């Protein structure tokens, strides 16, 4: 089972993109990627919204996510969110252990 969080950071005047750039350039994102249980930590930019950044953040299990939330890294992230005056919206998904059903797989080209 994996837990995936879609975190939407929204700001003004490009601040969300600047936040993501600082997370990458400072090495903070790479440190998170190296945390035990992290499976994915990637930023994406919606084509129809210049003021929002999507972070897809996946963890092996709830314990790994809880350890991340208790880490000093969260203080760094919170400080950067404040620096760029960002607002957030979150979505949480739990993986389906059965995988992609055969009825859906015909729509996926690998």
C-alpha cells in the first residue's frame, strides 16, 4: 500500500513556482526524496494556472509519512510556505493493491 498526497500550492505573482524552485535548488526536495519510505516527490505546473504548483508526494505507508511529518524538514517547508505566502489544498490517495484492472489496461500504452 502506498499513500500519495497531491498538494496544490497557490500564491500570487509566481510565488508558488519560486517556492518549488527554492525547494529544489536548496536541496530540501532531494533530502525528502532520500527519506526512508519516500517513493515520489515531484513538482508539476498546471498549464491553465500560472499561480499553482502541484506536488505529488508518495510514501510507502502511513508510518513513513508520519515520520516525515515529525521531521525537522517540515519546519523548513513551513517557513518557505510562509516566505512565499502560499495557500494549500490537499488530496489523499491510497493505492489499490490489486493494481490496474484488465478492463482499464486496454487504455494504457506502455
